[in-house]
């Protein structure tokens, strides 16, 4: 069992320079406590992300950390020029001394890609074409491509990433069918949603990987993402979570509700008690959290626990304390327990 971090860098209500510094301090703490990877989402035109340029933010994070992997989860391929993105991937991999990993996706919100000039109905095609160009970049010395969205003719490739042919890749799997491609190609996945759905996704991933044989990495990670708050007592942890949640909830839904719609793939409760009831959130003492996450990890048959420690307007010191308690008293329990299903 490995342990990672997911962060939206959502609006905390504090001055932006303060918020960035707090997140970078948390990154240094995650690094010192042995977390495997820091995953950061990409969002635009919404308070769900106050760091929409992942490469900029992760370049700063690379300077504050030494061992933890750094992973955009995901790069929204339709809104990036693939040549520019490939060059950024190379830069980040070298700036971090080979610690970059990266996820790819087309984007969950049509309003975000539309704000950046990509018609939502074209996002799927643009995603596929951008990925094709990325593949060419990492396997060639010059680029030729005549596509619908991008045209490149004998473009020199002047840099490669430190990790060859490219850094490890990630995909956000929302359905069992969406696990097939990453499984066949040795791409790591992270799942949200109910634990029953996570189990279906992990089972499909393993079946597809077994069928693919050598093409799939035996050590690929299958992650489950959960909001986690740890404190000395259940009551204190739940109070911290509940107080921080409304601001995150508002940020999550703001752009959707501006357009009079709701997200289809992921729906969040309007209070943290509801998040606990649905299994998407866990708040409690180290023992309570270890037991709850252990049940979910076993039921989902996952080997990677991805924790969302900082959200909404949670005070910085609470997030730091939660992280320390988790590393000291939850991680060892889950590592030992996971031997039963891994």
C-alpha cells in the first residue's frame, strides 16, 4: 500500500500569496513524511482551482521537496498545445530530478474547455489528437503531424524528459470501461465515487492488465481518492471538516450552477456528515480513520490511498496536524492491514 495526496488548491479565502505558501509548506511536509506522490488537478475559470497553471505551481513545489513524486492529475489535453505541453513535461521532469509523473484527460466540465476556446463537443477529438502528438514527441527526434486541430511539419525536438521514454502516466477512471485503456498500457489510475464502483473499476483494470501481459506494468497503482481529516478525537476532526466544507462545496459547484446544471460524474453532499455517510469523506481520530479507510481499501481492492487533506477554508495548522497524525498513526496500520488483500 502506498499513500498519496490530491489537491485542488481551491480557494481558501486567504490572500493568494498566503495560500500558495501554505500549500508549499504542506508539500514539504508530505515529502518529509514519506507520501508517494502529490497530485494536482487542473481547472479554469472557477474557484475550484487557484493554481490553474499546474506546471508553474509544481515547478515551485519541486524546489521545496526532494523525494515525493509530482503529478498533474490531469493535464486537460484539449486546451494545451501538445508541443508546448511536451516541452513543459520535459522541463518539470528535469527541474524535479526525475520526479514528475503526469495524468491526461479531456476535462469533466464543458464550461472550462469552452472558456479556453475549445467547443465542448470537440474536446474528445482534440484530446485524442493531442495524445497522438505527445506519443510522437516522446518517440521521435522531429515532429510531423497533419491533424484537425494541430499541424506540425518537421519541427525539431530539442529536449527529452529525464525519465525515458517519458514519465509514468495516470488516468482518472470513472467507470469500469474507462479502466481498460490504462490497464492495457501500464497507466496508473485513481478512482473516486462509491466504493462498490471502485471495486468494479479495480477488478476490470486487473483483468485487462492480465490479458495484456507484458504490455502492462505489474506494479501499476490503483488508487482511491477520499477527503480525510484526522484529529485527536472524532468530535474535533468532524468539527474541523464540517467548518471547512461549505467553502469547498461552493467552489466545486459554482461554475456548474452559474450555467444552471450539475456535474454528472461526481456529486458531493452539502455537509461533511453526508460525505462521511457516502464514504467520500472520513473524519475522526487516527483509529477511526484507519478503520474506515481500511474497510474501503479492502472492499475496493486498491493499492494506493489518495488523501485530500486540505480543502475549503480549513486553517493551515489543522491540515498540518491532520497530516502528521495520519502519517504517524494511520499509515502504519493500513500498510500492515493491506497485506491481507494485496
